């Protein structure tokens, strides 16, 4: 049976994540609240996003520089998208993108690549360590969410989630918040399926949805190409004041 592990509680070293535990001469201990599964694996339930190469993350442009863009990725560490990695994609302050982590250096600064702009949706934030619960085993949870709400959902490993506004996005947000709050609960996928079935009057079977759904987890939007060269534009428009876009998370 699964159980909650509190910070400071002794655990088995080989069954935990090094970033969320500490060791002394007497043993290994959890540093954050965690869930111990039936097979003994320790899954952290709290903690900041730790950037890892090949992760797809969502963020917004926080600064525009001559050589590229600074991206806020909901992490204590800085992320930068060099112009050479942007493939002629011109971004502005406040633009929301999904991009791939290319490298992480020794001080955990992040270089991004392969960016795509996300538009016409809302951005919400969940605890990064609960992202696997949102996606579900074989993408089951995410498939149910997209099927029931008829939205497109892009999930970043850093805990930022972008939901398109072409479906019942308010219901999607409500369900995602339940998943985040009850990530430690067994049978959560079925519970969410029942919740969405009641809200939408749809017949929702996990097995049926899995068979006919195409998950959108980490599936990227089409690449956008900009014909205006950034360096050419910056040369002739440096006198214009830069207008900062308002940016706010949906609560």
C-alpha cells in the first residue's frame, strides 16, 4: 500500500531521487514530502524543477537581447534561447513558447532550442514533480482530459501547462487542479474520468479513450517562420520604445 513520506524520514537510497534526499553517516532521508509506492519507489511530491537535457519546457520571454532571448521557465535557473537556435522565429516580450532543453551547464544555466509559439490559450502552473501524474501511465490521464474537454493541452516538464481555448478549458483547469491536489491518491485516473463524465454527460471509458485518442503530451505546434530578419529589424528600430506585454498565470 502506498504511503506518504515526510521530510526527514529515513528511506532506502537506491529507491529515491538524489535531488530530493540527503545522506549522512547514519542513512538516507527524504528532503521533501514524497510518496512511497507499493513497490517501494519514492516519488517526490514537492520541489522546484531541475532542468535536464531533452526535456520540453514551457516559458515566456522575459527579455530580448541582441544574441537571443531570456526565457522564464518556472525554475530557479536561467534559460536562454540563442538566436541561432530560434530558426528565424522572432519573439517579443511576453510571448509563450514550448522549447527543448539543449544543454545544462555546471551552474545549471539552461540553453534552449527548437522553440514553438503557443497562442490562443491559458497558462497554468502546477508543481513540477506532479507532471507525471498529470500525464498518466501511457498518457492515460492526459488523453482523458483532452477527450472530455475537447482542448489541446501542452505540458512542460517544468510544471507549466498551456491549454487551448477552443474547448471547455475552464473544466480542463478544474480537473488539472484536482489532479495536482490529489496526486498521491490511488485510482485517480478513474476518479477524474468519473468527474469529467458527470460534468460533460459523456460516457468516458479509460480503455476506449486510450484506443482512439492521440495524446498531445509533448506534441509540438507547427513551426512558425518569420520572414523578417531579427538583426535587420533591430538595426532600424532600436529607437522605438519596447512595449512589455502583460503576463499573468490563470489561477
